[in-house]
């Protein structure tokens, strides 16, 4: 008798979402963002379903101490446009780290999530802080190391 392969779908309330904390001190930005995106998406779990939010929450601390390899710290730029003529703004990585250090990590993780309604829902599960402290102690986050 041939065994059928059945995809199991779980309900959102059965997702069992946990909280994880990542210390970004001396971590490479891209590798940190890739790991955080996998956890937020839920790909680390055996119940992963591509069309559902079964992932966990991620807290990133020490975002101001994240590093880049090679010459990226000098060459990386962030581009925004206000949609008005002459409204283009190009900021360097160093300028953004001085102004808002959380932005680099948030942008890197957001770029690795789906560009759909699900991706907009998932990015809300990322909490990034420049310093050591965070207000999520009540959730009892587990340390995620890699």
C-alpha cells in the first residue's frame, strides 16, 4: 500500500512562539540578519509553513556594535527619496550608525523577509536596541547564539 504524504497545517494559536535575544556585539551584520530572519520566519521549526506566521520573536541588543567585513563600512549607502523633484537622499553607513544605529539591522532583516503582507506582519516581531537594555524581560527571552 502506498503511503500518502500529507502537509500538515497548524493553527496560528498552536504556533508556540518563543522570544529569543541576540547580542550583536562584534557580529557580522549580514550573518546576524540572516539568522534573525530565519527565526522570525519560522524556518528553524519542524512545523514551518510558507504561507503562515509560525516564527518566533527576536530581540537584538548592542546594534550599535555590529560590524561589517571588508570595505563595506566605507562603501555602504542607504538611499531614500521623498518623491518630490530633488528629494533624493543618500546617507553612508557611518552616518546612519551615528544617527540611528538600529536602522542598519532592521533594514538588513527586512530585506531578507518576504515582500508581501506576511513580510509586513513578520517584521513587527523584530525588536532592535542600540544598547544592552531592553524592555522585554517579562517574556523571558532565551539567548540565541551562532
